[in-house]
C-alpha cells in the first residue's frame, strides 16, 4: 500500500498566495516551497486570503467549526506555514513613532494568539512555521526598526517551530523596501521578488524531522 503524502498547509494574506507573481500558483514563494517539499513526500494546500489581518484570522480560528474543510486541513497537516503582511495592518501609513508602536503591539499580540491557536488545533507533532515581516515600498527606517523588533519577538515564542526571516539582504534594500526591480506595487513582490523571498526559506528548518527522514539511509 502506498504511503499517504504528508501535508503542507499555507495560510496568510495575499503574498502567501503568490499575489504579484505573473502566475501566482506556480511562481509565488509558497508555491516554490511546495515544489521543494513535494520531493520530501508532501502534498500542498494554500488557504491564504488576500487583504487579511490578525483580527480576521483570530476570528476564523475561534470559529473554526464553521469551516469544516479548513478545520480538517489544520488537524491533518504535518507542516502549517502562516504568513501575514504588516501592510494590511496600516503600518505604512504610520509616520509617528507612537502610531508605529501601536500597530506593532497590535500585530505582535494578535499573531501570537494565532500561533497559539494553531498549536492547539494542530495534531500532535505538527510543525508550526511563521513567515516573518517582509518589505513594503512605503516603509522607512522607523518601519524597518519595528519589523526587526517583531521578528525578534516571534523568535522567542515557544509555541512555534521556526520563523522564516524575510528581512534578509536578498529581499530588501536595507531600509525595509523591496529591491528596485522586485515589486509590482508597494505591498507585493513580482516574480523576482517571490524568488528572493523563497531564497530566505530554509527547507530543513521548515520541514524539520520530515526533511531529515528523507535523507536517511534505510
């Protein structure tokens, strides 16, 4: 009897669905992750929803019984990857430090609650992976400092297994923005930008024991 494939589930906002790429389902960063994970025995389901925020996903998870398909997917997934945009929280519109800090706090606390709920719903042994903050063409140095603080906080959470660092130099210009030829609009990378985001993905850390098992001699 053939072994059932392991399951990779991706949730989040538009960039997690491949938005901005010319063929989102093929050229988005999550699609590239799925293609790599396939060689390790994974099937792939993307349930990202464009424009969503931490409030939306907390409400979805609180009422998960109302979506039996998503409920079943969460409970059966071996790896759950969750990635949201701070741009959807209005960060780019904040120019005063006080407002930036307010959005930062709201997002960080909301995302932690999401991570805790994902852990509570997921089956024992499932890996919970979060996508860290990523660029926006309307960000400035103050915004980047907030992104870096959020990334640091995420790395301290014990309910998750790994955080993908999307603030690596291959993705942004050092000021929180996409590289000059890597975006289609302020909040969305193009094909090149999605490739650069995928460069930040450490497949071994995303898949954990499942990655190690594939390379193990029988």
